């Protein structure tokens, strides 16, 4: 029906067309913008690159395109399954539950290395394959993998249980130690505040000169007179004290809380009525290992329970804010620091964008599999589908299919501009 350049498509017309168009999704589809002899192994790519030249392209098809794009951004590989469920619903009259019972096994399994090995075999780019294979060789189930750009010539992959705090602090105290300070069994104090006078830490400095043991003072700055006194004594080798005097900036606002959870210690703060000069006279806690250089400092984790509690708090906070929030990246970095079981991947400066995409897809698959995976029955040869999907992915996919079906069923007509 047409009226003044506006086309009204009644329910029967658009639903019949939609069902027939859905049938075209699949490996036999030759209506894509590719040549007639080529089809992508990804069915969702074939679908979004198929154009029919009528109202369908800008209405129902664009709606499905939006959904598959959202799916691929959070769970790469899920869009193909989404379309397969949709096809079976309209073409074979199979409900979502019937589709799952027919195509998936009932048992929820834990993701194993063998599953990932089979997945990586499908990666076409050899450099992507080699990087992911190297990660898998050292990765354990509860490891966290973090990827960063670098100025290195080659990509490096390393596993570490130390926590590295890339914090900005006064590096002048490292001068007496030629830029590096490393100690085992060090005494320390965490001060949530500014050291105003030398008298506040006099007892600590005196004790260091007597027992010759290493001390670390974590604080939020100090007066110049205090700094010069410490530097003078360091040059004379009368004390072995390293102040980590944090600069005042956004990144350092809550860093003492993270350090405290790592070392299993309390923070000295005026909010609790603590007095620095009193607290330094008490028996200070002992840390197991510390390494300090001009880039930051490494700490060996002392208290797994406190770190776990701090991580839970930070993750809950991260989940409560939007990714566009300025604090999102900051909290994400704090979580990264506190993940003691982690693998760090530093990408070479000339890395290809395709490799980054492959690596990102792999890591999303691993993260999405935390709640377990479900194996697919291989009764039908569908090479565009994975042989397993995570519980998280299946929940997202089936919800999206159900929502789309409900939307289409509720439509009475489509009104669009006639070309």
C-alpha cells in the first residue's frame, strides 16, 4: 500500500518476506556483495553483506544487523549461532528449547586446554596462532591475561606472581641506590597523609641506624626539610630507609588501600585517630620482598584473603559504572595490578590490527567461559559454528533470539519511505 511516497507493508506481506529472507542465511546464499563463487565461513558476515534492494534492507535486516554486531562485540562467534537458531525457528518451526535439546549436550563442563587447542587450530593468521599458543602453554585455569601495547621490537609473554605498582613517586631517594632498591624481609609503615616534621618519624630513623635493617615508608608526600634529612643520612650510609613518597594525582588517590591489601597491613590515618609519631614506635609489620626502580615497585603478595576481598570490591564497583565513565579505566588498572596470577602480553610496536582482533576474541572466549561450557552435538556439518559455546554466550544468544521473535510477532505493519 502506497500513500504520498510512504509505503505501508501489512503484517502478512512483511512476515512472509522476512521468513523467506531468513531462509537465505547460510552457506548456500549467493546474494551477497561478494562474487557468486565466494562465501565467508562466517554466516553472519554473509548475512550483513546481503542486500535485496527493498524496504527489508532498512527495516528488519538493519534490526538484525544491530543485534549481531552487539553479540560479536561481547562474545565473538556468537552471531553465527544466533542466526542459526533464528533460521531454525522460522524455517523448521523449532522453538529455542527444541533447538538447544537437539544441538547441544546437557552437561556443563569446565573449559580445558584441549578445547582451546581445537579452537586455536581454526585461527588462520599464523602470528596470531603462535602468540595464542604461547599463552596457552603457560596459562592455568585461574590466570588472568593482560595485553598492552609496547615499543618493543618483538612481542613478549611472561607469567608473574608479583604485583607491580606503576605509581608516580619521588625518585630522588633512589639516587643513593643507583636507581634500584631490592630487599627481602623489610619493615614498613603505611601513612595516609603528609609527613610534616622530622620528629614524626625520628624514632623510625633512629631504629634503622641502630639495627641496620631495611625500612620502607609509604606516604603521601613530605616536607622538604624531612626529605633532605633522609637524603643526608642515606648518603652517609647510616640508615637503610626508602620512602615511597607518592605524588598527589588521580591515580594515587586510593593506591594505599591496594598496597595495604597486598601486604596485609593497616593504614595509619588521622581519620582513625592515629598519630604518626606514636605508630612508628610500635613493632612494624614485615614484608617478604620488595623491588623498587624508577618505573614503580614490585611487592610479593602477603595476604591472599585481603587481596581477594579488595578485588571483589573493585570488580563490583567496576560492574556498577559505564565503560565511558572516566573512573572505569582507572579501576580496571587497579584490578590488573592486584591480579597476582597473571600473564602479561606486551605487543610489538608494529603488530597488525588483525592480530589484536584475534587475541581479543580469544581472551573474550576465555573470560566468557568462567561459568562453564556446553558441547555441541556434531550431528550436522555446520562449519561456521564452534564445537562448544560458553554458558554465558548461550544465555545471551537465546535471550536475543527470544527478544527479536517477540518484537516481530508484535509488529502490525511496517511504514517506510518508498523509493
